[in-house]
C-alpha cells in the first residue's frame, strides 16, 4: 500500500513463482492469495495483471490443475471477480483461453464459491451489455450440475445457481451474489416475451416456485439487509417475466414481497423494487395496502414516494372492488396519499398519481366525503394553481375535482381558493382545449355550489376567461357547449357589468352560429341568451344576432325546445324595456314565427313565447302593419287560445284588438 509495485509484478508472481512451482499447491495458494490482495487493492494493478503478460493463462491453468482444491478455486474465483468489475477486463476474461475461464468459474461453483457467483454475475452482465451472445456463458453454468445432457441452457443455469444458494442458507455472500446472478438470468428477453419452449416454460415455472419457497425460508431467519435487498431485486426481475410463468404463484409472490418490505422498512432499495413487484403482479393481500402506506409515509425520498404512489394508482385502476380491498385493510391509506402529495407538492408525477388514486376512490360517495375531509380537495385545487404550467397534472386535477366537487363542503372550496386556482390554470394554458373545457365545466359546478363562489368567479374575471376560450376553440362543439353552460350559470344581473354581459352574449351568439345544426348547443345557447340579453341595448350587434336567431329557428324547425328558446330570446332582444323602442320585423321574419307556431301547435311554450314576441313587436305601428298583412296569423292565434284556454302570460284578446280591423 505504501510503495508502488514494480511494473513487472504480475509476471514475477505468475512465471517466477507459479509456473516454476506448478506442482506445489502450497506455493500456488500463496501466490493466488497475493495476486487477489493486490488486484482487490488497486484497479490499476488489476488492469496491469489482465492486459500485461500471460497472467490470465496461468490463472486458468492453475485453476484447472487444482480443480478439486477448494481454497485454490476460491482464490482464483476471487481474482476473476475483481478483474470482472471493469467491463473491458470482463470481456477479456470471457474471451481469454478460448473462453475456458468461464469453465473454471463454473468448476468453483462445486464448492459453493461466493467469488465465483460474483464473477459470473459480472461476466453475464458484461455479455448482455455487449454484442456477444450470453448463451455460451449461460450454457456453461447449466452444465455444472446437468451432466446428463438434457433440458435447456436457461433452465439448467438457473437450476445450478439456485442449487448453490439453497445449499448455503447461512452464507450471506452466497445469498447476495446468487440472487444477483439469478436476477441477471431472469432479465433474459425470452422470459420477458414468452418466447420459451414448453420444456423451458415448465422448468422455469417450477424454478420460480422453488425460489419463492427458498426466499420464504430466508425471511423466517434473521439475515442482513443486503440479503433482503438482493432477494427483492431478484423478485423484481421475476415480476417482469411473462404472466404465464407467474400464473398461480401470485399469492406466494406477494407474500414474500410484503414480508421483505416489512422486514426492511427503512431500505430504499427494498422499497423501490418492492413497489415494482406489486405493480407488476397486481395481487392485493391483506398487508399490501399497509406496506404501500408505510412507504409513502416513511420515506422523504421523492423517487421512492413516486414509485409507491404509482403502485397504488396501478392497483386502483384494476377496478373499484380492488380499491375497496385496499381501503378495507388500511384505514389510513387516504390520509397517507394526501400526506405524500403534500410533502412532494412540486413533483408532477406524484401529484398526477395522487389525483388518479383519489379519483378512483371518490367514486364511492362515502369515500368521497373522506377524501375531502382528509384534505384531498384542497390538495387537488392547489395543483391547479401551483402546477398550472403542467398541462397533464392540471387535466388530472380537473378530473379528480369534477368527481368530488358535487359533495365537497362549499367552505372547503372557498378556503382553498377554488375559483382563483381554476382561472389560473385556464389562463396559463390558453391553447390547451382539454384544460379549457374542463375548466369551464368546473366553473359551472363551482358556481352552482354556492352564491359566494359564483360571485368570486365573476369578480375574478371568469366570464372573460370563458369567452376567450370559446373564441379560441370556436370549432369545438364541446368547448362551446361547456362554455355556454358556464356563462349561463354565472348570470347574476346585479354583479354583471354591461361590457362583460355584452361579451358573453357575443360569444354565445357566435357559438350558435358556428354550430347551428347542433341541438344541444342551440338549446343551451338560446336559454343563456334569453337570461343574459334582457334588453336589445345589451347586445352590441343586435341586427346580426336577431338574424342568427331566425336562421336557427328555420334550420331547427322540428325542435320545439329550440323554437321556444329562440322565441324567448327574440322577445327580449327585440325591445328596449325602459323606452319600449322595438326593432322592425320583416315579412320573412314573421314567416319564421308563423312556421314555428304551425309546426308546434300543441306545444304551449312555443305558442306562448310566439304570442309574447308578436305582442312586443306591436309597440311599433310599422310592425303592426306588417303583422296585419299575414293571412295566417289570426287563425293560429285563435287556435292557440282554443287549445290552451287562453292561459298565457300575455293578454291575447288585447293582442287581437291591436291587429288591423280588416285582418280581424
């Protein structure tokens, strides 16, 4: 350690000592021990031994000659494990002496050599990461215990390694490196894609059962943390295998995974790979929820919390019954989820997973209340504000909020600044149609919960935000429909300024004009117009709006709801209430009204709104002349009186007296 070795140290030991005293096992043992100490001490010395002289050839020869000497095999395997820690040196070991070094290491497995397991693991990983096929190495491992020539290389190799770790249940190193080597074998592409033969399938399936049994034995005895970590890494690899290899083993698999996590609650490695196993196998046991809840609560590490949250999200996606199973075995799961979201409030992935979980849980009304009382609603709302720039997180938060908003206490919504957060999310993502649609829907739901929320939305500029979204996505039927409903719900005349109201009316009119054949948009839009447009002075471009309304009536002449809504809107827009100034009606416009009355002669709402509109138009003498020239109107009015016994909100007799005498 204190002095630099001679550059020729490797040749001195291998040639001057080992080769010249090849028949003396004591000398060989001492030389191997010295080499092992040197290469383990310094990576530079290890590289010198590997790449200079014939050190690897002598090592191979010695291990072959003394293949029945346990100590020599262990020292030789120890040297190989040190050299293989470097990828380039590992590849040299694989290729040296025509590949016979692998055979030497496999021979060392007869003595349950921990170093041989370590070296083989590193060589297998190096071969898997290179262009070299690992099959020769896997085949050599399998031949160790399968001398009869049957079976296949993959199942034989795993059987060999399992035999070693099974024979040494108390040897920590063997357990650790045996599990790691098995993990490397179970990463074989053939196991992940089900491209194995029937015999391979049966062998590997049986081996998995044996591994699970052995790991349960490990759990039953006290073992160091590193053993459990290696075991959970192995289980993580096994969980990646095709479903048919794991069929029927889900309960045993989950039992071992839960046991390891509970045995090592503070191990980051165990937590990460344990969650991976739970997500892959998708089997819920009594302890599963407790295990995941403890991981979320105990670890400040964001990566661990993220994996745990996503594992829970995967399980809840399996169906509501699985969600109930998780909750029934753990009363604190919801609070653990919310707590984890609060601790990692800046993690988009954790917030997204949390929203998905809470959405699945809140499908039950009782659980919905628990989500809100545990702070779930406040947490979801805060995402809309704090992560407003993350469109995926915002969409997930909107979905979760839409589920719980109907039963959530309005006080919670107010204290969480729900309107402010929703508007922040919409304003930050003006080009995201998903956010705009869900935002408009949420504003509608908020406004319907309490008048104070409605007032807050209006005061914070909710109407301009909605109308902007409707203009930006005029071609989207969903955006127009949700936008109209939201605007309609915010109709509070005492709070609305004229300019704001006019902007809302304009957006609704544009929506109807753009989707004039879409019944829902027309129905909602006309209803909103009849509420907002209380006078023609509220409408900026009144002539165009009126033309649009008559066109809508004509195009949708078979819809009684649209006729009724359009007539109601026209009766308000056509007249200025304070001055009683009324717009002029054309014969063509009157024909549309007459057609509506004739087509829906038995619909009271259509007849009544038509009569109110006609009565409004009679405030202008010019309109009275136009109306009086129609040969059909008088008969329709009398028919309406007869059908509904004159029970209208307008004095029909007064209307008849206003018509020209020759018409009467």
